[in-house]
């Protein structure tokens, strides 16, 4: 069905966005970007390490940011490979 292909293409793009987000976070963590390692409190709605900073303080932000980055990379890669196999 043509709609199945359309949904798979959307899934590929969504997984590519997640992959880019993970790569950006890992790169930002390696370069010690301030918004990644010390996120502002107003970013709590879009960035989970900001929530960690509010609740538990800045001590755990780095480990949660690494978990978020690598989790995004792994989940996006799994979804991308799965979708690409289905498209082939």
C-alpha cells in the first residue's frame, strides 16, 4: 500500500532527526558546551538534564546528559535500521 511507504519514509526522517540530536549532544558534551553541561532551568520542558538539575542539582547533569545522548543515538539507530530493512 502506498500509505505504508509514506509512513516508513516519515519514520526514516524522524529517526534521522533523533540521530542528529544524539550526535549534537555527544559533540556538545565533548566540547563542554554550556547549554549541554549546565542547562538553564527554563529548558526543563524540552531537555531532561535540565529537570535533573532542578531536582537533584548540577552534580548529576553530566551523567544524565550522556545517557540521554547515547540513548537517543541507540534508539534512533535501531529504528532507522528496522525501517530501512522494511523498505528494502
